[in-house]
């Protein structure tokens, strides 16, 4: 049987339940205030969620790009192909600049061919122009693809991340950004 409540000045609100097997209980919070307001759109946004819920935050994946000449002992920004997906339009020009503050899980990979067994190839994640994590590889033949994954806090307005490569072979080497991806793991 529906419960009908009269409004303070006019109208009514009807509470009704669907047919359900068994008993169900609705427990309202012991607080004063609105549960639903007239401004509610029925859409839950990131801002409405708790600080520990990622929801539908930014996520992206950029596949392999073109070859880049990386000089000996020099950090060089890598290039990637057009993103396969970019859920919040936060990835452009090989740079990820999210619009929601939080902790992002980021992964980058660089391919390297042509070194020697003693060569070292490093993939770096750079935040605002400085390294925040790296993955290194010493090729067993002439090929290496170091991957690095880091959990990085980004402020949602000015912070950005990029992938850099570094190698020490004694000469310039051709390297390729294999992939760069990330997502919001936890909102701030």
C-alpha cells in the first residue's frame, strides 16, 4: 500500500514499493538535511563520490609512435601514436594532463634496438619535467623494452606526465615509444 505525504504548502509525495519477495528495509540517516534536492539530475558525478572512489575518472592509452634518435646519456621525450582511447580528453601532444586531482597509475614502455650487452636503456615517467620513476633494461642481445609503472599524485589542473628515454651505449640510438597509458586509481 503506497504511503502518501502532504507537502508543507501544497502537493503530495507518494512512497511506493515494487512487488518483492520477502521483506526489505529502508533506513534513513539520523541527520537533518536533504537526501535528494531539486538540483539533482539523476547523474552521479566524480565530485559527488567519496574521496576513495575513482568512478569514471580519466583513462588513456597511446600505442607505439615513430622512431626517435636518442643521444648517449641524454633524457629524450618520447612520441607515441594517436591515442586508442582518451576518456576525458586529457592526453595530447604525448602529454597527459588530467582534470581530476588524484592518484594515477601510469605505465610507459620504450623499445630500443641496436645496443650491446653492456648497454642500459631506461624508460622514465616525468611529472612536470622531473623524473618520478624509471624502469631499466640491459639487453641480452640487441633489443630491450623497459617498462615502468608508477602511482603518481596529479593535482587535476597543472600537473602533467610524459615518457622519456635514456640510453648509455656511447652513441646515438634509434628508440621507439611502444606505449603510454594510465588511469585514475583513486581520487584525492
